[in-house]
C-alpha cells in the first residue's frame, strides 16, 4: 500500500493555551480541519494526562480516518506539540488533503519554529489508477533528486533491481538499484556528450568498445559515424538489454539491428583480458564510481583497459558530479593524470541526474580539446553524422570550458 506520511514538531507554540490543555478543544480543532481537508473521520480517542511535578498535563489523541490517521501530543510545560498524519492513496490522491490538514492544525498552534518531514511509504502503484508519488535518487546523504512516476514495472535481474517507469517529465525512465540511468526525453544530453567529443577528435575511428551501455543509447550515437566498422558492447546484465529492447526504443532506435554492433554478455573486464583486439575508442557506460561498478574506475582496471587501446585511442568515462561528489571527481581525475598523457575533463548538465556531471577523454596521444570548431564541422559532415540534439561544433569546445571550481578539482597539479 502506497501513501504519504507527514510529521511535524512544533516548538514554543503561541496559540490558544486551551489547545495545549483541553482535550475537547484539541479534538474540535482536529475534527474541524479534517473536514475542511476533505478527509473522513471514522472515530477518535483523546487522553488528558494528570499534572506532574507542578506542571499541567498534556493531551494525546488520534482521529481514525477512512484514509488512515491523525495523531497529536502536546507538552504544555515546554509549549511543544508533535503531529503525525498518514494517508493511503489506494483509490485517490489524498496527499493534498493530508498537507491541508497538517497546515491547518499547525497554523492554529502558531509555533515559533516547526520541523516538518514527509515520507512516501510503500510500493509505487502499478494499476494506472490515481496520483502517484515522487521517485527519488539519493545523490548524497544530504541531497536527493526526484520526480513523479505514473506507472512502474519492477523486476529483479540476476544482478540488480531494474525499474521501468512512465513519467510526465521524462517519458519512459529506466532505474537500476534506485539510480536513474536513462530516459526517452533527455538521453541525448548524456549519450551524445559521451560519444561524440572523443569520436570526432579521433581522425578515423574504426573500432569501439563499450563496457556497459545495455540501454543501447551510446552504441546508437557511436554508429552515426560512418568510419566505425565495429562496435562491441560488453554488458554484464542481459536483463538490462532485454528490458531496453522492450521499452526504450526511443533511446536505442533499434541499434541492435545494425550489423556493425556486436553484443557480448558477461564481465566487461573479462572481455578486455581475453580479447586480442585493439580499439580506437573505449567507453565506460556504467553506473557511477560510488556504486558496485566502482572497481572498474580503480588504477588496476584502468591499466588493463590501456592494453586494448589502439595507438591514438582514447578512453571515455564518467567522473561523477563536481557539485555533489567533488572528492570523488578530484581523486579519479588525479588517478587518470597518473596514467595518461592527456586527460581532458568536461561537463554537461544531465536533467535526469539532477546535476552537472563530469566526464573525461583520456589518451596518450589524442587531445580531444585541441581540435578546432572548423575541424569538428568538417568531420561531422564527412561522416554524415545527423540527428543530433545537443552536440554541435560550438558545443564541442564549450564542453571543455570548465567552471573554476571544477577546473581546480581536476587540475593535474
């Protein structure tokens, strides 16, 4: 059962003193605002506590709602009150009613200070009825990003929890282990900016390897380059590919039918260790460095990746958010500077991720930042790269123009 749970701690209340001491007055207040909010009372219980050590006793009580409950407790000796409202959303969206009820009671107590919390409880409904809650991704222990979802399908793959959800803001969204991965409406922010800066900087890329990338979006962008003869997609979780094929056509655009794409199901690092091929481009389309994929961002793994880079080849990977993960971005960029001659960090705001996100192109010979706007234009035309929504010749250079705080994080020094 899904619903909204609201709590409030009220301090130094300046309202009518009867609302601290008189059970009948408190009951009348709460019943009044329950009716105003449009919720349904089905019973109530109120208890007045006796005086204690010279202090008047407070009141505790609850109203049983058809939708769930309201509970309240008063502390006259400190002028404080606690409130608790929960409503389920089985057949209707009762969240605005719960907010109205809490707001009305709080206003009557006139607290000098109030601490309010809210929690969406239970599973997200999948029956297509009613208003649905926010789905969230925890960016740090102190920050989260989210939006409403109207329908969620959840499955457990061999490796992780995979959710496909329909949203008013982003269309179809895929989430893995509570981390947003891609969406129909904004995938181009991420996929175009991961694919094209390195691909265009390379004078003639023929072979590319993607580790991860099971949604197909990055492969679809790379294969817009007619120079590419082969793209290997090494994805650990076959369930991600299956779900993407079924529900994310707007992301992959049936790239699976392109004969240049070769899919390898299994451990990407095992593929790297076993292959005798070398690649002009190697792209890590993984979950973030602070997830179970973190070992692939460590020095030992990066050195193994270097072995399969062709002369003039480049590695592209995520750094994390300079806003929310500055220490991670700094540590990873320093690690890369210790391994590669050229580490060109860049950034793009990704709406689905709720933040400005850092990426890097790393190579011993290729300098992705050095090519001119004119060369970018010439190569896009020569390779017949089309249907771009974000990347263009002017944007190429702009991606590498870093805000000072980010530039300081990723400085080679």
